[in-house]
């Protein structure tokens, strides 16, 4: 059993680390491809997702090799973030403070509510009934696959009648990459932060729609009060992670029109990559993508 203070310290350390990694990825994308703020954030989300997906397959092939690669990737990105701070270039990314703060603070608030009143003694085992009626054990699927990979077991034998391909592996890969510990509480913290990134998608739409700062923050705060956000940020089946990628696709498709050919090509690549990552998060994103396709074809004609 973990103490409340130990949990809070770990949750803060884990979320700060993830945010630092995200800022470093955003800096890499912005400097390499000369992207604006919105496209830089989308590119950072794509890079993080690709690293998570590669982490899954590397762990599947060789967990020992994955462990070495993970240390190298995290160390490199944290050094990059440290250089941003040392060179006083971190101020160039003040605009990222808003979405990352909303995401992280909402994640920690949901975890505090979920683990309150003795919840830490049950960790993720109470997520299936904490804020709603009894739900299936889908929130544990990504964790069970990660544990199987760690111990060299075949993860397909742990899912009952389900095939591993029925549960896209992105959340498993991101937990393997981002988790600072191999522990059920670490999984809950990382996975809850990933679900809370739907707020990053909401922010992207608000930025693309050029909402005033006060209106944008009001929208973000209102989204934090949605019951579906509370339930699905704690019960960590990766539906909100999929929604985060879809919202970024929505922001690029409908909220902005790049002027230059290079910017349009970059936007198209990002839309394709974000769409793929949404599908790799949860298959239900296909229904939203069908709707997107109909709308795009309608307005183009």
C-alpha cells in the first residue's frame, strides 16, 4: 500500500516529467520543420505517439533491448529540455503552459478523487465502479499486456476470448515508455494523464478557432466538469486518448487553412499521422473518422 504523500509526490514527478518530454518534442518539431504553435503541438503529439508505438513493438521483440532504448530516449529528451531551460529558450513555449497545466492538474484532481477514502489500498481495482456503475475490466487490459511483455510471456493468452489485435497497443506502449516505475499506481497515473490529453485537443480547437483567451479557458474548465471526462480519465480504457487525437485532427481540418504549400503538406501529414494514432488508441475512433470524411467531402463539393 502506498501512502497518500508518496502517491502525491510520485504523481507530481510523473506528470512533470511527461510535460518536460512533451515540450522537448515540441521544440524538436518546431525547429526541424519551422511549424507554428498549433502544428508544433500536433507534431509533438504525433512524435510521442510514434515513440510509444515503437516502444510496444521493441518490448514485444526484446524487453531488454527496449529497456536500454527507453533510457536513451528519455535521457536525450530530458537533456533537450534542460538545454531549453539553460539557454533561456523555455520562454518560447509559454503558450504550452496552458494546455499542459489543464491536462496535468485535471489528471491529478481526478486521481485524488479516485484514490480518496481508502482508494489507494485498491489502486486501479476500484476504477471500474468508483464514479459510475460496474464496468468491465477494460482499464486493466493495457497493464496486463505491459506486464506480460516485461516477464517475457505471450500477452495474447491473457485476454480470454479477445485477441491482442482487438485492443490497439498504443496505450501499452506509451505506459512502457513514460512510466517511471513498473507498478500499478504508475500505470494509473500515466494512463490517466493520457486520457486527460483530450484537453490538449480542446485547446487546439480553441486556438484554431481563434477564441479569446478568457473564452478558451472557460471552455477548458467546462470540459473538466463533464461527467464523461471524470469517469473516463479514471477508468483508463483508452477512449479519451483516442478522442485527443481526433480533436487534433478536427482542429487541423476545420479550424485553419495553411497558406503555403509546405504548410499544407505538413498539415496533411499530421492529419494522417494523428488519424492513425487515434485508431491505434481505440477502434471506436473509426466512427468519428467516417463522420469527418462525410463532412470534408460535402464541403469540398
